[in-house]
C-alpha cells in the first residue's frame, strides 16, 4: 500500500450501481454514493475501514473459490481496488473476467470521479493483495461480501 502523504485524494464508492452494466445488475442493486477526502480525512477514513478491509481480505479466498467454480446465473463478481495516478488514488469496482493465480483481470466498472487517465470499461489487472473488498452482485439486487461498502453506507466522516 502506498503511504498517504501530501494532498492525497480519495474517492470512495459505497455501494454498487453501474450504469453501463445496468442491464446485468438487478434494478434493486444499491445505488453508488461517491465521496472524497484528503489529508487528515484520508487517515481517518483508512482507520474506519480497516476492520472491514481485513474481513474482506480474510474471506477473499472463499470468493475466489466460488468464482472459479462458477457463479450462478445472473451473479457477477466485482473486486474493489485502488487505482493510482501520481499521489492520487480512487477506489473502484472491477468486474472480474478472469482470475488466475493471484492475478485478477477485469473491466473498470466505476465512473472515475477524480482520476483522468482511466475510463469505465477499460481493462484492469490487479493482484489479490491489492483487493480491499469484493462483492458478488445477485440477480435480486442483494450482495454477498461488500464489507467495506456496507460499512460506508452509514459512515459519517
């Protein structure tokens, strides 16, 4: 993880709702609620989400196993990772298209609010260690995982 120095901006996505993949997600999927922070706010944010990131990382092997075995019809696996641009970073959902070893490949599923060099639907590769949350979106709008996102739904910085 990169150190938080200077003015570091963060855009956090709390729940999953993706316009370009709307046809794939249930209309009951929770809406996305982006926000941003910098400096001291980022440190407080990091401390607040730490237990939920830990839970997501502990349960990531279960999500991987489920994905590799094959998800049920209408289920979609997303991982949440951080995409960096200089000292700025943004948390983003990546729709998983393959997972081999510790390498996850997918499509950027978030509208980037802060970063200008990344666009929705671009191909993204990340390592398992870079995953801070995971979500299996189900056809009825419910979610499995999304530990950080569910916490952030009620987070008041």
